[in-house]
C-alpha cells in the first residue's frame, strides 16, 4: 500500500517535535552497544568566584604570586562551584563541584585536584568523583574514580578547559565522558 499524505504529515510532525527535545535533554544521548556497555557524553560549565565560591585556605611557599592563572607552590585552594548548562552564569544550574586543589608545579600553573561533582540531570542523579592533575591555562583530563546514585561504578574521564579566565569569576567547560562497566549496564 502506498503511503498516504497523512503518513507524511505525521512523520514530519514527529520529526519536528523530536529534534528540539533531543537537543534540550542533555543526558538523552546515552548509548548501549551490543556488549552491554553504557556511555554518556555531555558538557557543563563550572563558574568559580574568588572569595565567594573558592578560597585559598593555605598560602603557598614558593614560585609566582597569586594571579588569575598562577598560585604559589603549596597553595591549598577549596571550592564549591555551581555548574550550568551554558557558558552564561545565569543559565540553569544542574551540578555542583566541591573539591580542593594543591599547587604542585613550581611554575605555579599546575595542581593536583580532587573533586566530587553532584549532578541532577534529567535522567541521572548522583555524584561522580574525580582526581588528577590540572593545568591552569590548558585543557586537562581528570580520571573518574567512581560515583554514587545513578553514577555508581562509573568510569571514564572529565576534561576541564578554560573558557574565561578574566574577572572575579572564571569559567571552565567540563566535558564528561562516562562509561559504565558491563555488570552495571546489564542490571540496570
Ligand atoms: C580574597 O581574600 C583574600 C584574604 O582576605 C585577600 O587577600 C584577596 O585580595 C582577596 N582576593 C580578591 C580577588 O578579592
Ligand atoms: C545571560 O543570561 C541572561 C538571562 O537569561 C541574559 O539576560 C544575558 O543577556 C545573558 N548574557 C549573555 C552574555 O548571553
């Protein structure tokens, strides 16, 4: 039987409604491959305001002074930063990054960071924990060491890239590349 005009109209309507929906729901494009691997890729923006969401709690001892991009060797910095869906600080907050970093490079540019990122996405609620080296002015990959809630047993990495390092609030783009081991994907 030949498709009728009605069929085309319905198909076009479904496409029109499906497309914007897909773009908005950031955790909708999760994948299951044939081997039961589940993965999730999305990006958020972390905003850090000096002396408001992030503080130096121990002063460093050597190297360059405190600037937008450097801190003296040994500086301990603690933060609780909001994470939004767009680079604009006024966009919707869907996550919080809590953690600390210790300046470990004598150039003042590199640190070791530990963070818990709490996420409230459309289909995934929970936290992931990351640890690794951060470069203040270059993209850095942080291994994911685990998670809680819908992110229990999650693996992968988080790439942090500076977006805006000027002014009191600095912004980083955080790309999440998350993978669940087969034994979790099969039971969920
Ligand atoms: C943040 O607070 C510290 C300690 O009070 C102060 O020395 C520093 O100048 C402040 N930084 C900014 C950018 O306000
Ligand atoms: C950020 O979002 C606010 C509120 O939605 C808007 O008024 C403002 O123009 C936006 N700023 C930029 C730079 O897009």
